[in-house]
């Protein structure tokens, strides 16, 4: 019995391992991953009919609004203030290189022209236009990458049957094959109709851990339609076969302050962390907990130092405008990046672990030490740095700094340096 049990465990491990190694990313996909890592800073946008209620994107669920009542919001969703060019220019001024926007959220409303459901912005609202097509065209024109957020969870569709018990991998009260087909049809539209789409950002798997999501089929379909498209899934777990990047919700990689990443394990894929500019993903008129310019810069730098992108979210107003608190703050962030972008864009992190004083990014022979917290000593120490350092200076003005390299790492001395209170960057050049 024991031998049979051990053999069974070995066979299960073998087949699991085999299943995890079936996806072979294309050359174009591997190139896209590198480009994604180089961009470092992106704009996340949560926008939908929930914006009208000004209480976040979960308002239907949190306020227990019946689905048939909630659907009426579409009748008067008419964002005449939306301007794709303004949105893209806003992102560019902030120093962002890509945009990820909600194509469909948990409320089931599609923010694009889809033939798979009449519950969409073109057919169900007086607006009768496709903002995602306009955004896709403007992003392509301005050299901004576009990714689509897509919700796996749907609170309203009968075939999804939200709240239904799951038996043998399917919801008892729904029609799971129908729902999976619906998702495939919509994803096909998003990938084939909209120009320049570079990524799909899935969310909602965590609502049904026991269901068979058919990710093998869905991921395979996406890569068949466009092998270069990057697939990520906010399932809060280790990456699974078919995914191209790994995201962390409201936490830096390795952290779990929000409780979302307790089961997450950092894989070998490109990394991304997402965070809100206040405390809400969707527009919330009562949420004034805006992050400061310095807080956003620190989040960006800390992400880069951990080899991750930073995807910063805003929730536009229902009229399609971005509130001035966001535009003003991110304009200042953009000014900082314009001066210091060399130490962020195209860099990689984890050359050394994060330190009490800050983090390190590197690109080629250039190493950037970001001092985010003033050290108690008159020096910083970069442990484990093996590269032969030939020069060290303050990045802002080129002031030469004394340094000492020992087998354990590198000391950089700060005796005569007035540290920048936001981020004092020291550039080290290796031989």
C-alpha cells in the first residue's frame, strides 16, 4: 500500500511538472517581455458605468444593488468629456509608457463594441461610441502600449451564476461552457479588432478557486491569435503555465501587507505591482486619501529596485474627465522622471536586496543607488556587490564621491553630500 501511494505521488508530481512546462513562448513574446520590463511605469484605468455612482467599482456588490436595477445605469452613461488624446497625453506627461484599462469589470458591462453581448457601451448607452477603439488608436499613434484588463468574474450573467455552488469544476446553477465561450469570443474581439494590443490582465479567478477556468484553452487562444501578447492573471498565486508576467496587487513583490499575496510565490516572469492613487480603483467622490508626489516616486523606485514595473491606477469621472488632483500630482511625478528616468527606464532590480536606506537599479555597467531614507551613518553599504566599481558620483550634479570596495561589498561615503529628501541617486560605474 505504501509503495503504491508513493508511486501515485510521484506520478502526480510528474504530470503536474509536465503540465507546467508545455507553454513555449515565441521569440516575439520573449522580446515583448523585455520591452515590458524596460517600460517600468504604467497607467491603470478603472472606468465603467459604476463611475456614475461615485463609490468605487464594487458599488453594485457592496451596496447590494439588484442586477436588473444596476443595469439601468447604462441608460444614462454618456461620457461626453472623454478624449483619448487627453488621456494619452496625461500618461505621457507622467512618464508612463503603457496603459492598462478595464474592458469589462465584475459588473459585466463591456466598455467596448462587442457582438458577444448587447450590454456594452455602444449598444446600451446614449454615448454609442467605442472609447477603447479611440484609445487604442491614440496609443498606437503616440507610442504608448495598450493592455486590456478583463474580468473573469461576472455578477450578473446567468451562465456565470454568481453565488452558485461549484461541483465537479462547474457552477451548479449556470452554464459554464456557455460562459467560457462568451469569454473566448470577447477576448478574440479585443485582440483582433483593436490595434496594437500588447497584453491581457485577468482578474477575478480568486472568486472561484474550485472551478475549471479552462486557462489552458484561453491562454492558448490568446497566443494563437497573437503570440507576442503578454498574459497575466491576478490570481494571487504562483504563475501557472501560459502566463507571461506576474502581478502583485497593492504590494511590492515579496510583501503581503494587504493580505492578497499570502499564497503568491515570485516566479521567473517579469513582475508588476499595481496600486491606487487614493484608496479606490473606480471613481469615488468621497475618497480624498490622495498619495503625494513623493509617495508615488518612492513606490516607483521601490518597485524598480525589486525588478518590477509600477502600474498606478486612477478612476476617471463618469463624464470621461480625469480629476485635477490626479493630473496635478502626476505632472510633478513626470517632472521628476524627466530628470531621473535614466535610473528607472530599462533598468533591472535585485542586483542587491532592498536596504534600510533604499534600493539599487542597474543597466549595463551603470548602477544606481536610490537613497530613500537618510542613513544613520555617513555612508551607505551595498552588500554583495561584486562588480568592479571605478567611479561613484551624485547623479543630480555629478559630484564625485569616495568609495571603498571590499570582498563583502561597496562602501560609498556621504560626508559632504546634502541628500535630496525625495530620492538621492548615486551613480556607480563598473569596469
